[in-house]
C-alpha cells in the first residue's frame, strides 16, 4: 500500500472519521497542528473520555484491520495532519 498524506479539520460539533470502520490495517502518524487539543477514540468519543493529543503533539499508531478512529475537540477547531503508511 502506498503512503498517503491528508489534512483534516476536527471540531467540537461532532467526531470526524480519521480511519473508517472496516479499513485494512495500517500505521498512522498524526500531528496536531492546531491551537487546541484533539481527543481520539471510537465513534462515540468525547473530550472527557478520549485520548488527548495536545496542540503541536505527534502520535504514531498501528491499527489492526477493522479498527476505526475518530477525533473531536472540546472547543474551536484544530488541524490534524495524517500520514498513512
């Protein structure tokens, strides 16, 4: 599978899909380029229950086939840069 990059806006209104359910397994590198934290988790992720990726932080994840990943903020919007490997 070739590498691909993507830029995505995450906000407080509803969680955005970073990796849809049913996807093949892959490695993701996420970089929060915005000015607020983003919270990662399943489709029902909330700021109070998600894994916090603070502003300017980077995270590397390995997802198994079928794993879904969503992002939301608790205020404003933030920009995520995503590298799929």
